[in-house]
């Protein structure tokens, strides 16, 4: 499947700080949470974008050595999608987790 | 609609180029938004609205890039708000106030949403003027 974020995948994503990256992933998580119970198509669309961006972050060479948390987060995101059966992760939890990065990224705005 | 193509360099002199972000100063049709949605995320188009100038930038992968374009065109940050269009959404809820750029502690907006109802109203009014059926 081609990237939805083609320009970001082509290098723009690697210009963002970790907080900006995580904040943007969180935006999609918050959209997934918003649509989860009332529009399955929009829910899946937002979830797919969140995962695509998270994978771009995980493959960002600047974060080598900091991957432990990121790969764990990916597992938690997958768990939330599957109903939290493994780690009881909810989209509400993920939303709170990622939102703190968004706040950090925009702290001085 | 004023279109910035792939090859237009940013006026900031960084040498970077705009992607497919479109500056809407006059009008855009809902069909064009649908086309942008299909070309990009399938269901959604990101937009940043300048509620003072009544213009918007649409079609970027990041609200932050649309915000940058408008700032470079002379917009003031306090007038810029990030929204998403779902042009195809049959439920009637086709504007979503959800963007990282809206998190602006200096203006008392501490969420991705737009907390001030009067600002949301101004955004809707700007959109109504710019988006034609």
C-alpha cells in the first residue's frame, strides 16, 4: 500500500522533533478515538495514519538507541485496536499519552 | 483559488519547496475538496483558516506546513486555526476542529480543539464563504 503521507515519508518527517512527531501521531489517535463509535471507515482511516506515522518515527535514524519506548508504544497502539486484550490499552490512554508530546511541542506558541 | 505548485520555492529563502498546499483566497468547491481528500488521505483534507483575512490553506500533510505558508503570506498566528474537512461525510459533520497547531497556551487554548465558541463561529463563517457547493 502506498504511503498516505508521501511527502512526510520522503523526508519531511525527519525534520520534526520527537515531540512534534509524537504530537502528530496523537492527532490521528484522537481522531480515531472520536470516530471509533460512530464511523468505522473514518476510524480505520485515522488509525492507519497513526500507525504509518509511528512507523516513520520508528524508522527515523535519529531515534536509534531510543527505540525501546517507541516499539512498545506501537505494540500498545496495536493492542488498543484489537480491543486491549493483551495489555488493556484503550484509545483514551493513548490519547492522553500522545497529547503530552503535543503540549511539549507547542509549549511556547 | 491561488495554487502553489510543487516547484514554487518558499519565500522564506530556505530553498524548500511547497508540496501540494493550496491557498484559497477566493473560493473552492466541495468537489475540489473531495478530490484533494481522495488524492491525500482518502477521507480527509487538512486546512488552516485565517479568520481575520478570511482565507485558508488546504491539502497539506501537516497543519504545521499550511500554517507556515499562511504566516509567510503575512497572516498572524493568533488568527490561524487548524481544521479537517470530511467532504464525503454523510452524517453532516464535515468540519472537525482538531489540530496540533491549535494548542496555544498563550491564547488559553490548551487542546487540539478550538475552545472558544466565538472563534469556532468565525472559522465556520470563513469556511462558508470560501467553500462553494
